[in-house]
């Protein structure tokens, strides 16, 4: 075997390891965030139902929120307790169904409603984290979204997130992984 | 570079591809199933809260059920509409919390309670699928579990599962992936 052949063989095999690269944020030319792709193949860290932070009445439409994080960001958090730069948390909203098929009580996840995103991008946001809502008027999915004003999401996440702006206290998979 | 060094380098790199092998069931010598490992890194397909199939009253302890499937089994289902042999679905039970931290309404996932498993193993079970409960007396985690009697889980799954004994109708990620 020549060393050239050996290198060619290596090159044909090595890309497998690059599949472990963390998917990061993708922006439009004018700085809006595109919705993350394939996040359902990331790691699920917890779900909640109609969760709210005020005494206000429940939302009009009962919904589950499923939270996902890149697998690589999860592993980094489990190893160090820190979320790496370019961490993305996707919150998928799914309407709560009941009394369908053989279901008689409780609630199951019914129809996809849309996503919101928390993104850590230290070189782009002075506060490190920014928040994006991809659900437009009438529930329409937006092709791109701009960061919400700081006082809208960031301030509460910063004050109450158990770790680095993240509501780890509500996500059992992250709580279990947290280094002691 | 010698060909021996090249082969050694290849050997050190090639195992990456074998990481794509689907994790399968592991049994004790006397045929009980061991609890699946690392299922939280599999694909999440849906959650539900206090879901029941009878008019009976709600369970004593409110709980979420998170359903996971091996990534390879998911891909096969998305491509063909069939669950491959050795498909495992893990149902993780997590108690429902409320009024903790800044949460004022709705429910979030609080404490890990245990897991149940649906397993397709065509060479072992005449009905292809079998069902296992790893939650013992007083909520104790069992180190291994035997298949439940056929009439306990299998019969209902077989009659009402939207696809191949699986309640796809309640799992939005599987519904979305189902070939048309």
C-alpha cells in the first residue's frame, strides 16, 4: 500500500468524524436567524404543558412545549456545566389533544404549532443569549426571525435561569446531567 | 508512511461507522430484559400527560410520559412505514411539577419515576411485540423485567395502534415522518 493510497483511504473515512460537528445558527444577509433544521434529531431535554410565569389565565390554546438542544452542546454541558458558544435550544409548541382515538383522559401531543429559539452567540449578541419567535400572525411559520427586545425574554431568563440563562430547573434531562 | 501504519490509522478511525449500529435488546441468561441504556440520546417522538384509555379517574400522581425510539428504527419507519425487528420504544415517566421556581401555572417535568418498554423481537415473541414494566413495588427501579401477559398490553396495542402495534396517532414526530 502506498502512502498516497493510505491517505486517500483515510480521507474517505475521516469525514465520518466531522459529522459530529455541532449544527450552528444560520443568518440571512441582513442578520435575521433562519429556523434550525432537523432539531427533532437533537436531544430532547424536557416537556411542559401550558406553563406560565404569571398569575394570568391559561393560554387560549392548551399546548405542550418540547425543548431540544444540540447533542454536542448537551455533552459539553454534561462535562463542564457550561453551554458552549453557538448553543441552540429549540422550543417546539404542539397543541394538546384529548378524547381522540382510544384516549379518554389526560392530554397528548396533537398538532405542530411552531417554534421559538434561544441562541447563545457571543460574537453577535452583547448579552450572549438572544431569543427568537418563529410563530407569526395567526400562527403562520416565519421564514426568518429577528432577536426579541432584551426586556422581553432575556431579562427573565437571566434572572431566573438556573444555569447560564437556561431554565435547567424545568428540564429533567439537563438537571440529571449537571455536573455536581 | 508504511502500509502497517496506514492500516493501524484506518482501524482507529473505522469504528466511528460502527457507532451507527442500532442498540438492541439485552436479555439475562434466563430471558428477562435489561433496561435500555442511554435512551435519552435516542429520538424523542412525543409526550403526554396523565393519558388514560378508560373513564377511570386520573392517576394518583400526575405524570408526563416521554416516548423515545432508536434513531435507526425511526429512520427505517420514516423510509418504509415499518418498524424494523428489534425496535425499542421507551416510555419514561416523569412526575408533573407546578408552582416551583418562577412557574405559576401549567405543569413541567419534575422527578424521574421510571420506564416501561415496548420491544419488537420477532425471533423471541410469537406476537412480535412484548411489553415490559421496569417500575416495581413502591416505585423501585427493577434491574430486569419479564414480558407482561399478552392480554395486559399487547391486545390493546394490537387493536388500537395506528401502525404495527404502535400508538403513532399520539406521537407527532412519528405521524409527521410516516410515509404517505
